[in-house]
C-alpha cells in the first residue's frame, strides 16, 4: 500500500514496463511453524516475479493446519492463483 501511495503522490515519476513476446512468470512459496508452537499456526509466504521483477509478495500466519503438508499445499495454491491472475 505504501508503494501505491508513493506512486500516486508522484505523478511526474513513472514505471516503465517493456513488452515481451513471451512473458515468464515465476512463483516461490514456503511455510513453517510460527514462533509460538502452542497455537499450532504456520507462517506462510509467497512471492511472484514477472521476468526478473518482483511484483507481488505476502506473508501471514495461517489458520490451524493438521500437518505441515496441508500448510504447504495451502500456500502453493495461493501462489498458483496469484500466478494465474498475473497471466491474464
């Protein structure tokens, strides 16, 4: 939100995006136990890149998961949704 507020307040500055014939989108995700193991919540994070440019990222504490595999699947699903949104 801070980045968008900065761009909005500085109309004389601009962002330059080159048009590529084939755009490559990459996504990375991970999850792990939060620092407080009593609540059994996982911390998950993902980021997506268009070519070499970081365009989206997020980190949050998930709801209770039954296993680490479930937490990994949740964050991978969210990363895939984000990448599909970027592709359209």
